[in-house]
C-alpha cells in the first residue's frame, strides 16, 4: 500500500518531474519471516509439492527493474528469462525470500541440502 507520494517539478525547462512513492511492505516481510521461522516454504500434498521462493509486495511489480523485466518476459512467453529475473529479484532483496532446498543429482540419486 502506498503510504506517501512526493512530486517535484525540476524546473529544467524540459518539463521534467520527479515522483517518489513510499509504500508499506510489512505484510510481505512478516510472511517471509514467519515461513523462515516455521517449517519451511513447502506447500501442497505429496507429488503436488511446491516450494515458495518468497513473497513480493504488489507495489514492487510497478517499480522494481527485475520484476518489470520478468513480467515482460512472461508476456512474451519466455519462462526461462522470467525465472532468471525473479531469482535475481530475490537475490537482490533477500528479506522477501524464503530458504529453499537445493537438489544435486549424482547419477541416479539425489542429495538434498538444506
């Protein structure tokens, strides 16, 4: 939720303006902290398990460069780039991320590291 907006006219003769939005992201931070303290980011049942990467506030989709690029890639149907940008977002803003397991394949077996 946007809590404050500031608007400045730079008066440079070109009509340039600057808009600064301040928003509250405490809900997403609380969810991520709760998952980090709790049992982990897994959800679903048995083979339908899904691992949550993190929580993104709605306002971030409008302003963050990685999320804007991810949404653009998703619209083009490039899910590889979409995933890459989402991972970059969570690497950059790790307070919204949840810890997730890494699976390394060794021949025919998998080693799960936490």
